[in-house]
């Protein structure tokens, strides 16, 4: 990513315009959060167009607030309003296909969790900024249920729809190993459990053990595992993956989008090396960022830096002795962690995804 000369930067007036648009976008995300949380999108998707009074009655919410939200959503281009001039008679609807973006948690277009992300960050804005001053942190548990479920729901469609068929099955040796009777998988940092569920569904012979340091995430993951009907083969345990007593013999040891959050990634990677059986596979999926820093970043890199400032770096820094990686973990940094953990090499797999990069760690 090349550096941008000062002459190519926007003018002060253009910067004002960009930041003004960002403020409007932030308000859109707040409205997204409200619409998801209060069930307004789901009501429009499942029960059809509504006036403000009808929507409020359907969802047990206040009509005046529902009306303002409906009008804002039409004004910002998310909902469609009919031509009625009387506000009480005006009906609003979701355009064709928009339920996949706003309601359907299994759709790969689903982005409603972004509202929960932003709401959770701003709820912790004061302690986060204080951490910037002192060098402290704000732990994952402080962000609460909204952030926890947002993270799980944001990645769920990818895990459910694409992880096995489009990615794991393409990694040399993995498909055959996990198809065999008695196959074992260890997942580090399973979050909401959706990757483990996808692996269990894709490989009926495999047993999956997940290890997570966050007790509430373990509870959420096990609830999802039970609901998915794979609790006989998936177990999520509250345990630090860096613990030296964590041992086993696994065909696949994996960590999906969590290494950059870890205060001590080297010890966890060393555990992964210890867990894998001879000729097994150690696989890490993390953010697809540039090999090196360079201004100005693309939209995805800007998003990841935003996540890092608001969530991942404060979380990582919340524990003593943290290396403070942050969301933007570039390949050279990850390779250094892997070498320190005792791996001989790191291979970037030719698996294309807009947001994720896949690494195979060579023992």
C-alpha cells in the first residue's frame, strides 16, 4: 500500500464534507441498532408494510419514536414510503432483498450486527479513551452481551455457508483427515461457536473441542451448539489456551479471527503446536490487511483500524504484559509470533476472501 503525498490529500473543505458524511453514517448505524434491537426490521420483513401506529402495536413500542425512525429510514434510503401526505396514514416497507441485509442471520449479506458493534464501543467510550491516556485497557467482558453477540452474528453466515466447503476442504490434507473416523479438531477462541458447529455439520465423523477464556462466550457457544443439535460432538470449555497443561492430539488445530486479540499470542500459538498430531494441520484465519503500513488505506483497512481502536486493542491491552497487537496484525508480525512459538514456517494459503487471510503454520 503506497504512501500518499500531501498534495493528494483532500482539501480542508473536502475533509469537512467527508467527516460530515461520517457523522451521518454514525447516526445511520445508531438507527440500524434501534431497528434491529426493537424488532422493527423483522416486523416489516415478516408482517409487511406498516404505518407508524401499526409498527408500534406489532412491536410493543412507542408510536412517536416508531414514526421518527420510519421517516429517518426512508430519508436515508433504507425503507420505502408510500405517497401518503398524512403522517398517520403513511406506510413504510422494506425493498425487495433488504431482509437479507437487515434480518436474515444466515445470509452472507447480513450486516445488522455493525449497529451493535458501534453501540457497544460508544457505551465504553470514556474508559477506552482513558486507557489511551494511561496504557490500560478495557476487557472483552466489559463490552457485554451486545458486542459478544454482534461478533458471533457477524461471522456466523461465513462460517455456516462457506467455511467448510469453500475453505477448510481446500486446505491440503484437511478434508481427508476430518472425514476419517475418530477425527479430532481443537478450536482456540470459538466465540459464539459457529465455526465449531459448521465443522461438526460438515464432518460428521469429527469431534470438536473449543477453548475460550471468556466465560460468557463459552455459555453462548454451548447454547448455540445445543440448539444446532451437535452437542454430542462439540464441547466448548472455559480455559486459557495458553495454559501449559492443555494437551491433546488433534488432526486440525485452528483459530478463527482471534489471535490479534490475544495479550500473549506466542504462548497460545505454542499450545496449538503442542496440540496438533504429527502431519496434522495448524490453521489460523485473521484479518486480510496489507503486508505493510501505507497511507491512505482502503475501506477494509480503515474498518479494521476502527475495530482496533474501539475494541481489539483495548481488549488486548487489558491484561498485564500484553504485546498489544490490535486488529491490524500484518503478516510479518504474525510470522514473528509463529517463529517465537516454535513453528518452522508460515504459509499464506491461496484462499481468497475480502476480509480474511488464511495461514497454515508449519511445524
